[in-house]
């Protein structure tokens, strides 16, 4: 059973706690792609006063997870890597854009580019997932997402 893209995005957003830790938001989402944004805060900085590499990796991973699960079936990472080309600083608005490079029945590869809001490239991430034949959302979870959406609009 195929669920709407908005229900899949909402379920992942509500249940992946790192969205809240990064204060990240989904700004674009569709089959095979996703865009997630965040602003670098004090708690994201390392001892060199630049954004911690793990924060950048996590931002890319969130976009990767959304894009790879966008077809409604569970996809879990089996390999991922990141290359940092520029540092991000306090206050920078970061945008992670994930796009599908290749997809088969059981494997898919995604590329994620992180930029500052002005377009300057910060990092490049590549990830491969194994695609399971199980739905992202079970019927009980669809109802929970629908109830949460109804309550947030009241």
C-alpha cells in the first residue's frame, strides 16, 4: 500500500529525534529527493568555533533518509561518506539537497550537497541504502500521523 508523500515526510520528521536536535526543517520532498534546512547554533560548534562535522553529516543523513524512504518502503543505509570542502559558522543557514543517483529493487544511491543559503558549497555526501520490501508506515502509524496533523491545526 502506498502512502502519500506528506504522510511519509511527517512520520519521519516526527520520529527522527535529530530533526529536533538540529532544529532542522523539511523544505522540499518528493520521490527520490529531499531538502532539509537548519541554522548553525552555538551548540553545533566545535572547539575551533566552526560547525561540528558530525552535525553536517547528520543534516545530510536526514535529507538522505527522507529521499531514500520517499517511495514508501523502508530503506536503511549500508554505506555513507562525506567530504567537507568549507566550514560552516555560527548563524549560517545550511541547505542539504538529496537526489537519487541510482535505484534498483534492492539498492539505491543518493548524493547530498550541503550549501549555505547563498549557494556556497560546504560538503558533499554519498549514501547507499538497502531497500526492504516493508512499508515505512503501518496502518496504525498512518492514524497517529493523521491525528497529530488534525491536532496541530486546531
